[in-house]
C-alpha cells in the first residue's frame, strides 16, 4: 500500500524551478532516502509533502490526504523534523514536548511525553532548560517532538546535519529503531553512508528525480558486478589460467588481488576458485567489489549537470 | 480543542515572557514609567503654570466642554479646574501602556519564533492560524491589561498622596471605568494584532516594532483632541470608541490571519 504518492509534483519560485515533475511512490513501512546537493529541492519537496507550501503543478497524496487540500487532516497524521530543531531554549524538555503534544486531540499527553523522552534518552534531563542541551540532545528532543503524536508518516530533513559523529550516530540509531518498528519515513540527507545504512530505497534529486531504487540496484545501474579474489601472492601462471576460463569476461589485478567480471558471478565462483587453486594460487578470500554509494551519486549528479550544460 | 490549544499557547507564551529579562522589564517597567511621567507632567503644570494656563483659548474651550460633562467642576477654583482637566487626560494616557506592552510582546513573540525556527515546526502541527494568533494576543494583552489596571491604582494612590484626593470624584467617573475596562482591552488586542501584522513583514524585532508603533500616534491624538477641546470624550463617546475598536480588533484578527501566511513564513522568513 502506498503511503506517499506524488504526481508530477512541481514547485517554482518566480522563474526558478525548485522541484520539477516529481513522480514517485513510497510503500508502507519503507524508509526512503532523499538525496541531492544543496538547492536540489529536498526541503521544498518535504514542505510540499507536509502541506506547508503548495505545489505550482501536480499534486501529492500522503496517507490518503491531498497535501494541497486536506492540510488540517494531514497535519494530524504527519510528523516533521525540520532542519533546525526549533525548540524553546528557555523551556524545559518536558515543557517543549507537552506544548507540541497539546495540539493533537487524540493522544494521552503525559503518557506520550514520558514515552518519547525515555526513548530519546532525555528522561533524566526532562526538567532542564533546552538551552543547556548539546546539539545532539536538541536533535533527539526535536525527533521526540516529531513523534509524540504517533504520526503515520515521518519527515526528517537532514536530521544529522551539524552534529558531531557521536551525536549523529545516536540519531541514526534512533532512526534505525523507528525503521524496525515499521514506521514510514521520508529522510532527506546529504550523508550517503547514512542513507545506505538507514534507508530501504534511495531517491536522488536535482530539481527533478534522477533515480529511485535500492542502494544495490543503483550500484548495478552504473557498475557491473565484480569479484575480488585476494591471493597470498599473484603469479603469472594463475593469471594465465584465469584468462583462459570461458566464463571470465574481464580480469585485472591490483597488488595481490584479482578483480574479475564473470558471466554469472554466483555460479562461476566455485569453478574460479578451483581453477586458481589448481594453478597453485593460495586464496585468502573471495568477495564482491563494493562501490561506495557516493560513486553512484556523483555519477548521477555529474550526468545531470552535463545534460544541463 | 481550540480552547485547549489557545490555553496551551497562552501558557507557553507566559513561560517564555517571564523567563526573558528584556520582555519582563518591558511589561513591568514601561507602565511605571508611563505613570511616573504623567504624574510629573501634571504636577509641574499645576505647580508652575497654575490657573493662568486656563486663560489660553485652547484650554478655555476644553474647560467649557469639561464643565458640560461634569458640571461640578465649575464651582472649583481655577487651579483645581486645571488639575481636573489634566487628570482627566490620564485615562487616555494610560492607554499607552497596553499599546506599548502588547506591541513589544507581539513582535518579540513572533520574531523570536521566526528566528529560532520553532514557527516552522509549529506550522506543521494541526494548530490553526487564528488559534495561534489569538493565544499569542491574549498572552500579550492580559499582562498589558493587568499592568494598566495596577498603574491606574498606583496613579490614584499617588494622586491621593499629592493631596488631589478631593478631586477624585471629578476624575474617577463612568468614563474612567469605561476607558479602563472596555477601551483598554480593545486597544491592547488591536496593538497586538498590528504587532503581528508588522512582524509578518519584518525580518527582526526592531523593524516589526517600528511598523507597529503607528498605533501609539492615534492614542496620543486622543489626548490631543480632548485637551484642546475639539471633542470631550463623554462615557457614551468612550463606549462608542471602544465598540469601534472592538470591531477593528475583529477585522485586524482576520487581517493578521491573512497576512500570517504559512507559506511565506516557511519560505521567506529567515
């Protein structure tokens, strides 16, 4: 079942297009990573999906509500973590959360506030002023605020931006916990590792949607599957034998590693190892070459920029 | 639900207001300064100019209208007639308190939220714009009203202390009460709404206050109109004025809701 659907969603500011013809579907229980450079339209998309700004063209449906028409109902069922935590520094953590929770009619306020302060590890500091919190604590509190009314869809706009690695790790861990609970999450981020660790699918945007798939499928789109055989030492005999194997399409070596493209990388793998061992090679390990998602992302963006110019 | 939301906004605003030294000082010190200044002016005028001020044509016209409104004043000596005339301006002078307080609270409240980013998070909740603005308006107007009433009490006590107690029957009239309990709340709400309107266009508190301070001028004009004898504000006129400002409150709430466009706040307010 689709939780978010967009149909040619576009937003222009004057003559500038912030988002152009965005069409995508996000299924229930999915964590979608929304990647793109600065000014790519990520925040604008989140604001349109959260019913905070109207599209210039097209429309979106979030949990059954048109974002441009059913704004009040939409705001009952979404949670949003904006780029800045936007908390009241002179109020306590509990007071901040109670304030926002009080706008939702159907929740048990005190129970929910306690639940999320505990989940975010802030219960001990519940009566401290937010102004005394670290950036990471503020971000966790802002996340609690976005969740306190149990939203059907959660929008996270760069939740780890500006955090130190430890704090970012804590926030990422919380997002993974939410993913395991089966929450529907739309995560805008710059951080490709974060997207890979947390998200089930990734959308790359640069005003328009460039790609939408699982991290693995995105890699395959640009990079062929390669097998890495780590040898104790590489000798000419092994190389000669490998080159002659009918299922080896391409081979090169880097140090004591053989890097190969096979006709069928799953089925051919045992035969390959057998041939190397018979040729006197001592195999330390066999693995698949992992291209970082960053390479995929950069290729997509460069291609798009090339098209623009 | 609206009542719960408005109450929640109001309590949050007060919690923020009274934990910020600047805002707390504005709410508490401004009224005392206004009262102190007013009393000093009246004392100086009665001490050094005295009844001779009444010989000027402007004051004579005002005095004639005052006598029509409060006939007993005609029996008083000239110096006391002057005092009654000046003391009767004080209820309008007190209107400066809700005006200045409400504008300050409004602009700080909205611009602070704008700068901290909390407004964006707030606008993604089901809270309606009118609930938000009314909650904030009440949070600004109620302390402003309470301080105005306290200031009025302080003024009366000081007037007694200065030996003007005998004249209180010519000052604490129906018009005095109507001004305090009807006109003052209406002016406080209007000031707040103009503060909101100013804030919706301004990028920092000072800009918002400059825009909104235009309401201070009509308040000063009320004093000018009365003391120069153009119009004497009888209880009926004050009632009508309060009614007109009450209607203006309603219109300004609707205007403020319209000006307070969520989209422009999210996109343009940085």
